[in-house]
C-alpha cells in the first residue's frame, strides 16, 4: 500500500466511513476505499483511503445531526493533527476501483 502523511488544516478535519462505497464493494466485489477525510473542514476536497491512522486530539460525534454528505457519525480531528493515509486518492479514482 502506498503511504502518505498529511497535516490537518486550521479548520480541523472530518473523518467518516463511506457506506455507499461499502455497499458497492459488497455488490460487485470492488476494492473502493471506505474512509473519507476532509482535511480542512466540511467544505474541503475529500481524500479517500483504504486505511488510515492519526496522532492527535479527536472527538467522535453521532448526535449532532448529519453532515452534508449524509454521514450520521464522524470523527472530528483537531488542527495540526498528522494523518497517515494508505492508498489515498480522489473521488474519481476511488469510485473507479473495482
């Protein structure tokens, strides 16, 4: 797996599991990455990864409604948190993984 480390931006990051990709993988045997990371808040471009880890403060949320993408539970990562991503890619690449 390709590994890269990024630092969360000043707005903080949002991490959640992409249930649509899980369902697509189950249906067609694909290997789409199931983790979605928005490294600079809700309005930043998403990064998709198969595995990840982080070193820094975080908070799990599941009672504050939902994100604009529909996620009902997510992890908020503090600014300057280092996140290690494995097989990171953008949406177009992620959706094409079969």
